[in-house]
C-alpha cells in the first residue's frame, strides 16, 4: 500500500540580497490600483467640489429671475474663487505637512543622541506589539538601531505614523486641484450661455447631477468602495445644495 505524500517544495536557489530571499511567486508586486493614482484622485476631488458652488449660485439667481448675463458672471466668479481657495488651501496643507515632518524628524534625531536607551526601548515596545519576543526582539532592536537613519525612519513611520512628504506635492496638488475645480465649475454655467432662461436651469441641473454621479462613482472606486454607493452619496450632497439654493431663492423672492 502506497501512502500519498505531499511533495516538499525546495527553497529558491537564486542568490539573496543582504540575506533576503527572492520574492516567491504570487500576484504582481506593483499593484496598480486606482487608489494609488494620487493625481487622478485629486482631479476627482477637485471636480466634485467645483460643481456644487457655481450650480448653487446660478440656480439661486435663476430662481430669482436674474438675467442670464449677471447669472453667468456670478457662476464664473464662484468657479474661479473656489478654484483659487482650493488650490491655495491644498498648497498650504502640503507645506504644513512637510514642515511638521521635518520638525518631528529633527526631534527624533536629537532624542536618539540624547536618550539612546529610551529610544531603543520604544523600538522594542513597537516590535513587541507585533509579537516579536526574547532574543529575536533584542536582535531586531540592535539591527534597527545600528543605522541611525534607518532608526529614525522606523520611529517616524511606526511611532509617529508619518511618511516623508513629496517635495513637489504642494505645487502639483494645488495646480491639479485648482484646475480641476475651475474646469468643473464651468459645467453648471454653460447652459446659461447657450439655452434660454427657462431651459437653462434644467439643463444645468441635469449636467451637474450627472457629473456628480460620475465623479462620486470614481471616488468610491478609488477607495475600493461600491461605485453606486459613492454616486448616491455625492448626489445627495449636490441635492442638498440645490434645495438650499431653491429655498433661498424662494425666501428672497
């Protein structure tokens, strides 16, 4: 009688780098998820934000019976102002994040010089939470602390949960976010340029809500969420803006 045995897989025989064996077979190492495309996510976020304010402004003025000329100018002003505010806000946020990272890194470097035993203990405490124990824990701490840059990198990532910012992110993010917002802000205004006063509001609402649904689906997909759920959420926000605009117009009218 023969007993079936599971063949033992031989370890890879390829050369190793610094003791790290070659990567075993599996899914692609560089997974190209939509969520990893930061510029695309900024385009989606900026466009979604840029649609709401111009639509609310033009809908309010149209509800009050304002002539198309002032309505168009007000919508364009809202789109431009929102784009400038979004771009500057994004640039300032990126700049503040970079400044905070540098400040915290300088503090960690100083503490590693002044209090090396305390900093080694903090490395050990972090590794201990991940199940590293005994002699292996001591070896891991010494391996990390043997290189000061690697030591500080470890503390920044696992103690403070901070990643080094991209130096060019501030300007790039501001340009992408502001550009997407101003271009999207033109969509609710265009119907007032080509359609009559009676039909312009309807076309503006249809175009705005369709764009919001598409952008909400894309944003949800970027976060690995159901696109329909994201579309409905963004549509709800746009709908509240539209209702607020109509209520304001009715009250003032």
